[in-house]
C-alpha cells in the first residue's frame, strides 16, 4: 500500500494546562502512527497488485501483439505496488521512453515520471525522486500535479523540512479539495506538533479509513475527548488487531482515562508480540515498568 509508517512521540497535551487533573501529563508520550500517503490513486494492497500484474501480463500474452504504452505503464504501476524489484519498475519506464512518445502522450510521460519518483522515494533515492517529480510537475492535469505535491511533501518530510512538507500537502489540497491523502498527511503532521484540534478536523471526514481512525485516537486524546478515543480504539482494533502502534496508543488511553492497568498491560503485551521493531518493543516495556509505579493522569469528559 502507498503508505509511510513513521513512529514519533508527541506530548499528551499540545500545550501546558492548569487543569489539576492534567498535572504532569506532559511527562507522558503517545505513539502516533503516521501513514504518509504519497499518491491519491485508490488504495490497493500488494496481493491485489500482484493479481492485477499477473492478469495484465497474461492478457498481453494471449493477445500476442505489441504492447502499447498504456499497457506498459499499467504493468509498471502494478509492479511497483506489488513490491517488485526496483530494477523491474525501471525497466518498464525505460520501455516507455523507448516508444518515442510525442506531445500527445505528455500526460503518460508525466505519470511515468511520477511512478519512477515514487519508486525512488521507496528506495530512499531522494535526489532521483526530486528529478522525476520536477518533470512530472509539468503535467497539465490537476490530479497528477496533486499527486506530485503529495510526493514532494513526503520528500520534504524525509529531509526533516516539515514546513515545506505542509506547504506541499496544502498545495495538493488546493488542486483537489477534500482529497483524503493530503488531509491525512496534514493531520498527522499536526499530531506531531500536538495540534489535536486541527488533526481532528482533518481526519473526521475520513474516519472510515482505519489509518485516519488510528490518528483520531491521538487527536481525541489531545483534545480531551476520552470517550471518543475509547470507542475509536475499539473500532480500529476490531479490524487491525495486531497494529502495534495503535495497541500502545490504546494502552496509554486505558491508563490515562480508565486507570485500568491490567487492560493496559494486555494491550502492551499484544503490541510486543505483534511487532518486530525493537524501538516499539522497548517503548512498550518502558511503559509497563513506569506504570507499575505511578499511573498517569488525564482529564475526563
């Protein structure tokens, strides 16, 4: 799927508060799963992409005719989404460029550059990605330019330029108002800075997407909407039972809002068993040890 998974810590409260029930709450952190999306193309998982790739290849063999540029592009996209080697994606791009495409194929060329850039971002070849995004950005189609802006935002974020990332995602929203991908990216960037209110406004229209709902857990906690945080935890974990960052986030909620240490420990144990990430495992262990002494506090609704 077209996501970036980044684990960051933000304070429980975006700013200091005088509420007695929130005393020392800023000492505790919540894990925020940031699924940066860098394409507005409908989501597709690797298994579905592989199935599509096989169907495209099989269809071309049955027709036994020369592959047209559009078919090569679809194969290129399916190969990237299915996680095929970068060399294969590049080979399809080279096949397209060898077709001597003219101005009537300018949009196909732009989308090919975009796909090449997305593969380069996946491979962390940021200079190469920037080169192809510059080319793709010349597209006359708003949706393609919006996708270019999405990718530029991720590129900027990977370079730790959060201001440029936000600007790029805002540009994407201007090109395609209400676009889910740009909204979710901006919301998670807001969560990183503790702006739960803005994150909530951006995520709530898309809460049918479980990644958006996972972000809403933190947004609700940051804005003191504990009942909503709890119901959203239940919603996300009902479908994504092994999503470790959400398990940890919901464990924090159980301790802060419910002061339910047994339930929090169950969630932390599930998180530890569900991830291979040493940093996440360590964080969960630290929380278990810390809460064994003094549970955190949180204001209630």
